[in-house]
């Protein structure tokens, strides 16, 4: 490719330069770069075999500072290395290698919180996690007694204080008011997703029978899940937030979420219409909305845990997500079976056909969009050509 890359001794990328070009003799461009060498002064020599000449490159102040800082770090002179790294940052404030270098120096000096700041700027999640583990461990050691005493006090308060509180008039009043509040039709319908998690078949039967659940509450739950999904996409802590907010296409996420979920309902309704399904479009939408309970709770747990977890606990977060998705998928399967009054085999067949139908529609829409773009570009070219000729 004609490009020359520079790395530290630890294999960390520093910079690259050069390119492949054959028509002109320009410094830094090569027709056939076959060999490079570095002399004792740090000068780089590059051989172009086709043009039969050697190009030489002298390191810049930026490169020399990085070399010096990495050498000082290797020798264990961390304070001096930090000073040099700071001079690198004056040349390039967003230098990843400089922020990583300062962070590594601070780690060896046990200044973990300061190291976290530089690792976050560098986007180094692994090193950030290592520094955060030290900060968390130090905090736990300093506050372990307080934490244990708090848990013990809370346990005693809930156990003995709860028994005493149940004998008071205030408890009876609060219990009555809470029962009245939860018995409100809209509130009970809104919290129906919790019952779906515990008793999916019975709840879906009640939903189909219209004795429980409503379109309004289902829409609220559906939009609530959308809000939690956006929060999950954008709101995790740095270690687990792999996508930068500024790099996320929100239009694609919003359109994708509503398109996939509503397309699932539509396709299943169409498939069931030709397979003696009893559920209508509204029934399927309510079933789908109330089925999202495990993912709603799972996403909230993942977001909360991400702020106190390191890379070592990634297994727990992935387990929570997998359990939530499997639980939600099971709810959807049981919902299809109950709403359409299908046997297990028929419900599975309906689900598979729904997914295939969704893929088919997505492919057709993609083809239509591409063809529309081509037609638009064709007519745009014709109109521009006509206007250009009209000017003559």
C-alpha cells in the first residue's frame, strides 16, 4: 500500500504516513515500497524498487517526544515520562498514545482515579477497567464495615420494624390506599407485563378474553420499552458503552425499532390469517407489548450494574441480557400459541413463517428503495442535462 506504520515496543499504534502513487516523484509517495530501515539517529530510510531511489525521513518533534516518553516509561522513570507525555499533548491534545502513556504512568504511581480520566479520553476500556477495579477495591476496603452494618441494620429494620409497623393504623391505611391504587383498571393493565412474566399462559388468555389489558396501557408499555431501549443504547457506563453517542444514528435506531416490532405484529397477523389463527392485529400488538417485561427489567439492571462493574463482571451482564431475551422470546411464543389458540407445533410453524415473511418484506423493501434511488438519479440527470442545454 505504500504506507509506513509506527508502533511502540508494546505494539501500540503511534502514527502512519505515506501512500502508493506512480505518476509523480513526491516525497512520501511510493510506487513499490519494498524495504525500510531506521538508523541510530532515528532517521527512516525507505526503498522504492521501481523508481530505484531511496527516500529519507527525519522524525518530527512529536515523534521524538513519543519515543523519549516510551523509553522513560520502560526505564521506570514515570514522573519524567509524564512530563514528556504532557509535551506531546501540547502538540496533539487528543493523542491516544499520549493519554494511554500518562494513564499507565499514573497507574504505576497508584493514582488510579487520575489514570481513569486519561484512559477514558484514549478510549482504552480495558485499562480504564483495571484502574476502576483498584478504585472500587480501595473504596470497599475503606467502607466494608459501614456497608455490612448498613445491610444488617436494614435487615433488622425490615424484619422487626416491619412486624411492629404492620400493627399500626398507618400501615392499614397505606395498605388500603395502595390496594385501591393498584386495583384501578389502567394501573392494573399497565403492570400486566409483570404478571405475564410469572403466569404468561393465564395472562394471555385473559388478554385475549379482554378481561385484562387495554390498547392504551399496551401502547404506554410499548413506548416505555422503547425509552428503556434508547437508554440502554446510550446510557451505560464507559466500560460497557461501546458506541459513542455522537457516532450513533438515532434515526436508524428509532426507525429500526418501530419497523421491526410492528412488522412482526403485521406479519404474524397475515400468517395467522391463512392458518386459522384467532387473534387480531390489536390482540397481537398487546401480546407483544406485555411480553417485553423481561427485557425492560434486564436492560435496567444492565445499565445500573454497568456503573459499578469492571470487565471481570462482563459475564454477569451478558447472562442477564441472554436470560432476558430468552424469557421475552418464550413469552412471545406462548403468546402466539394462546392468542391464536394454536397447538405447540402450529405456534412454532407460525413463528418461523413470521420471521421468514419479515425477511422477505425487508428484502423487497430494500430492492424498491434501491430502484427508487436509481430512477431518481436517472431523472435528475435528464433534468440537469435539459437545463444545461436550455441555457445554450
